[in-house]
C-alpha cells in the first residue's frame, strides 16, 4: 500500500484524497493516515487544504525489472537475484542473512528506505525514503579475506569514475578509505562486511550508500557536511534505477577479477580522486591514538600513507580528517 500510494503521487502533481482513495479502494481518512506514514518514512509530501496532496518533487521508484533491463547480459549471468525492498533495517543485514541461506550465490539488495542503515565505525547511515541509493551486493570469493586487501578502495574508485563519467558529477573526490565527496561534502560511502573462513571461501557484503535527493526532516540527523546528486548539479537526468545498473555494470567485472588482479590496477585511479594527498591531516587509529602528518597517498595494497616529520607510516584502518592550520 505505501508503495502503491507513492506510485500515484510520483508524478509530483496534486492528487485529491478522494481520487487517491478511489484508486486504492480505501477511505480518504485511510489515505490521510498513509500520507502521514510516508512522511514519517522521510517523504516530502505537501498537504494542500481542501485540494489534495503533492510530493515536493517527482519520485523515481526503484524497480528490479528496470534495473535488470539496463544490465549487460554478462553481468546478469553473474547475479542470482536483484531484490528491491520497501523499508528494511539495512540492506547489508539482509545480504548477511541471505548469504547464510545461499552461501554460494551473488545477490543484490536495494531498499527505498532503511530504518537502521549502518555506516562505517558504528555510525548510523541516515536513509530517508527515496533520498538515496541504498544498495548491498553479496559477492562470493573463493579466497580468504587476507587476499582482498584494497577491495573497498577499488569499489570507491569505480563508483567515483561512474559518477563523474556517466552521470556528470563534477569534482568527485575520495577521502580514504572510501568516502565519496563532492565539493568537500560527503555524498556517499561504502560499508564492507565479510563472512566466511579466514582461508576462504568468503562472502563480501558491499554496502553502498549514495545520497541522490535527500529531503525531509530525516536529513537534519546527518551529523557532517553532506550533499547529494541533485545539489552537486549532476549534468545528466538520472534515475536511481539507472544509477544502480551503471554501478553494477562497472563493479561486477572488477569483482569477478579481483581475486586475480588485487588492488594494484585500481591504485592510480583511486589516487586520481584522492581528496587529501599533500594536505595536513590527523589520523585516528584505535580508540585514542592520533597521528599528525601530511597525507602521502596510498600503498600498493591501499593503506593510507602519512608523512610524519619525514617518516612514512602506513595505516590499514582509521579515520582521517583535515588538520586546520
Ligand atoms: C559510511 O559510513 O561511509 C558507509 C555508509 C554505507 C551505507 C550503505 S547504505 C546501503 C548499505 N546498508 C547499510 O546499512 N549500510 C550500507
């Protein structure tokens, strides 16, 4: 029902409560209640007294059929299922559950909204209805986690290139390890989780969140400077279905080959988008270890390199931020 109601409002035009009720065979009061619910999910719906309801902008609903239609034939063969959910806690959690039942299958899950979207380092990923692409890919590797160093950076560089080349997002940058920035504001991020044996095989859950058109009260909860594809002035008219398909078309070939290639072929591309190289930064590694230095790019395996008074230190994990001088 909420999806059907949203589909009726998706054109951004005014719709009367009576007509909406007739189309969905429910009362006007029921429509009013459902509209309230959609707003709670994060939809920006204006209620015009005595006239009807209107979405603040056109809404492109996710559709597994439309996504699959735009996938290259070879890519389709590598994926068992593309599932679109309405509201779930987290697409990553869903992939984790799926991989327990079907450990050998590659699976893609998307949601219109997430109630417990997860970010890196235990943070929340604010995921209002239709405000972004919330997608996770469960991908099976024969090797163990140790052989997948740099995978998350490879994913980030491919996403940055797709956003720039295919969707005209100018000024796309990456903040180590895999924050996607535009004009110094965060537009997307990647959360990688792993299940399986240390020596392999293992399943990687690649969670990708990209803000596309974040509106409504939910975005007030974002606790850092952020932007989305609309605000970043993407020069191409896009739909989230097209964005999802384009990402899968470019990510899957990398995933298929990563066990053989490793990170090296993606290093130069990542460095092309490096937001911090040459800048004074602070790296937080562990709970309260802080290192000050100058960001010096990344190593062949994707570690962050930091020049601390002329000595190069490598970090496998941590949080890096610009040091204001
Ligand atoms: C980050 O903190 O930068 C990573 C954000 C990752 C968010 C995505 S949205 C789809 C997937 N499901 C989640 O719960 N998280 C990831």
